[in-house]
C-alpha cells in the first residue's frame, strides 16, 4: 500500500534522527534524503518541532492502545506485552529515549511524566489484581511492591540504554521483571505462570547463579 508524503517524511526523519541525533539533523537534510525541496517539506511540517510532535503522537498512540488493554484486565500477561512494546518503541524511536534533551523537550516532558506516573500505577494495579486472584502473596514489608512497580517501569524504559552499554547479551527485560515478581508468587501463581508461559521459560529466566564466593573474588 502506498504511503502518504507525510508518512514518508516522518519515516525518513526518524531514521536520520536515530542515526545522527535530533539536534544534528536539519530540515534541509531531511528534504535532501527525500529528494524534495525544503519548501515542499515545510508545506507538511513547518519546522522540526512540528515534525517531532507528529512522531511523538504516533508513539503515544501505540502506547495507549496497549495501555487500554492493560486497564481492561490488569494482568501480568498484559504487563508482559507492554514491556515488549516498550522495547519495540525504544528501537524504533531511539533518538527520543537515548537523548535526555529530547525527553526534556517541552513537547515531550509533561507527557513523559504523565505516562511514567500512569505506568507505575498500572504496574501496581497488576500486582493488586494478582493478590486479589491469590496468585501473589500480600506485601511482606511496606514499600516492597511500590518499589517493584517502580523498578518494572525503570527496567522497561531504560532497557535500550543498557543494551548499548553492554552490547549484545542474552538478557531480556521481561525475564528481569519476572525475576522480581516470581519470589512473591503463591503456588497458585506459579502454576498459572507455568501454564501460560511454560515450565521451560520459568527455568531459563537467566544465567544460573553460582553461590560460591570463589567464583567472584579471589583471596
């Protein structure tokens, strides 16, 4: 299916922003990559801010579609899918997630704050739903589940950054989050988890931990 000129501009701009950074790319360069005049481009987007708004609107829409599913049923399965969505968006719009200047941009800062606060609330709702369903134990110490809800957001949001620092590895965000949650599951919760994800998934969340101190330091 043929895409519109606006979609072509947005897709090309995203590619250039990801490659060089938002601040380093100007409208003339985007127009050149599209083989069009700068005037033709500004007919659709008068400046970089209007282009950034269109890109961010596209991203918010994808997030809200998944979030609406999570609100209808605040289950860990939907949380799992939302974390996967974050990873996809971080790859597609890496220039946003990797640049603090872009995150603080007036067009994005307020929305990111609202989205973050709502994400943490949604994570808490998923935990509360699991407790109500007897799949998760009541909070053992005050603050534990708030911290897990917060850390779940933080792992998902900054996952692309750690991949750049560490390079390719076998870790994945979902497994990291499940590793925080599973110790608080009831037997019923473990059974529900293995029914949905499979026993193999549970047994391969990460590298086995060697509990011998000699594996980490030498005396």
